[in-house]
């Protein structure tokens, strides 16, 4: 995807003039996503202030002016209160009241916790967290007075070894954004924590050499990580900027107080498409595993049902164990995302599901032997299984975000059909067993 930024913005329905009359302030706008965002907002008509520690902020301003836009550079260390006070004065005098504040400046050193000195830790916190606090304090009151404005706090959700200080500040900034959103209420002032994705910038290239070995990757492999099937490697910075521009123009109010991800915005804007792998089609007339299980279960007596449920419960234990080892084969920094995605869709953490199904298996085997046991396990598992099926149904789409390997995606699609079928069969048979138990208890 090598199209000019103007065409890129045009592709997602952003036209020159859409931000006419507005003032945008971008911290750390001297390179990377900050520079591209400054240029994108300027090309939509915003007057732009670049608050940057390095002299490269001036180059961004030159680029914007050469393209016919309006921009100023205010050399700023966002971690210093006096610098931010000076920034507020300069912007107010030269451009007017700020409508869009993009907290983008960062420090991002790579060091394990045991190696990191306190000064480095403090500097990261000062730039990434204190800096955002200071700019919000300086520019938010006008936004509140005018009931108009948008604050984008650039965050990152990808925890990686060697980035503890950076990630701590980014997750802090996400919480800060939620609190701030609740404080300003949302009447015209919107606060969003924006996680752009993995983006090709001088910053990420600068840390690759130290970071890649900590992730167990080569530098080349690290710089080719793609978190979306539309990209063959990192997302170009202009795309992250286009997502930020789309967000502030079209939908910041919808995400007030939330974390929003750049890929989702670009999908919504129509720039990226989700490639959904085909799940094996149903052949007309062919008996599906689920139909077979249903037909079979109708004819089973209660002992046979318990034994069929026991077999399915053991099968589910194996599926969960496989899932656990599949998670452990993912790159280190993707594992937390995979685990939290599992919990939010499947209703329980993976290890809690493993425990639940272990006790279900034990209960079903007691029932098979005619012994009583914990009667609550069967209905509880039965109720939750629907969620687990929903999680597994989503696995092919999720996998397609991380890889374009067609054979692997096909394998995942087939595995998914078998897993979902086993879960549905178990849910159905547990429901029948539970129904029989209630009848027996009542009589
Ligand atoms: N690149 C990615 O893959 C990625 C992923 C997730 C989140 N993000 C977020 O996007 C934003 C931009 O990332 P990037 O990769 O373009 O960054 P980058 O490192 O390329 O650029 C950061 C800019 O901040 C400036 N800066 C540093 N200290 C400053 C200070 N004290 N005051 C003012 N400016 C200062 C630097 O000079 C530089 O121009 C960051 O907030 C980052 O956390 C990036």
C-alpha cells in the first residue's frame, strides 16, 4: 500500500477543509506517528502546533508549510512545567485556542527491570505520563469552557519484556484517559486512549536491536511483525496518522474514555479488510457431527448419557490443554493479549475453565458409577459452554490477524469446526442430564 497521504485520507473520506478553523497540538511531532499526524491534520485544514524536544519539529513544520498548511514549532520538553506553560502561551498567541490535543511524545528505552536505573525510570514516567498530565492541565480548561475539544492519548497495549517503564506509563495513560473522560463528562469534550498498532517509525526501528533478542526474534523478524493480515509487516506511520485523523474527525465521541485500536479504525474507515478464512462448508444432506450427536443422544438412556457426557468432557479437557499449549507457543508479547481475549469471550480465565471441566469430568464419572456428587457443576458448565463455543468460533478470525499462512489458517478452521461441535454436543447432553436431575429431585 504505497499511496500518498492525501490519497490515503481521501480513500477514507477525509477531505481538505474538514478541520478548517481548528487548532491541533501534537507533542513529539518531530518524527514517526507524531509527524505524520501533524501533516494529516494540517492537510485537513487544521492549524498545527508541533511541541517537540528535538529540532526535527522544525522539519515537520517546514513540510506542512511547503504543502500550503499552517504550522508552528515550539521547542518543548513536555515533562517540564515551565516548558508547557511557555507552549500554552505561544500556541494561544500564534494560533488560538486548542481544539485537538494529541499526547504523542515518548521516551522508550529498552532495559530489563533489574538493569534499569532509577533516573531512566523517572525520565520515562516524566515524559510519558507527567507530560500528558501537564498538557491536559494547560489546554483542557478552554475545551471545557467551550464544550468542545478532543484529546487523543497515544497508548500501547502490547506488553513486552524490556519495556516495563514504557508499558507501565502507557497503561497508566490508559487509566488516566478513562478517569479524565469521566471527569469531563463527554459534553463536547472527548478523551480517547488510542493504541495505533505496531507502526514503522524511527522510534520502533531504534529499539529493535535491543528488543528483538528479548522477544526471541531476529531484528528482521521483529520489523516484519504484522498484527493485521492487510500488512506484510509493520503498519506505515501515515496509516496510523490516518486512523488518528479519522478518529478525531468522525468518531472520538463514540470512544470517549475507551481504548481504541488503529486497525479497528482503519477497518471501519474501509481502508483495511478482515480476511475471514472459510470454515468447511456444510454439504447438503451430509450428517454433521452435531446432528449425529443430537440423534444419538435422543436414544440414550441416562447411564449412556452420563457416559457420552463423560467422553465429551474428557475431549473438552484435551481441547483446553491444547489451547493452553498453543498460547505458550505464541510470541511472548502476544500471549497476554490471547489470554485476555480468551477470558473476555469465554467468560472465565483458561485455567478456571480447565478446573471447571476437570471437576465436571469427576462429577460425570461419579454419576456413571451411580454415586451422588456436586449437583451444581453440570448446570454451571452447561450454562457457560455457549460462551466457550463463541470464543472458539472467533479463533479463525483472530488468527487471521496474525498470520497469512493459508495452510495454517485452513488447519485452524478445521480444528475450530471439531472443537465447536464437541462443545455444542456437550452443552446439549448436559442440558438433558440437568433436566433429568431436576425431575428426579422434584419427584
Ligand atoms: N510505533 C509503534 O509501533 C507504536 C505502538 C504503540 C503505540 N505507539 C505510540 O505512538 C506514539 C508515537 O510513537 P512513535 O513510534 O512515532 O515514537 P518515536 O519514538 O518515533 O517519536 C517520539 C517523538 O517524541 C519526541 N520526544 C521525546 N521526548 C520528548 C519530550 N520530553 N518532549 C517532547 N517531545 C519528546 C522525540 O523527539 C520524537 O520525535 C507514542 O506515544 C507511542 O507510545 C507507537
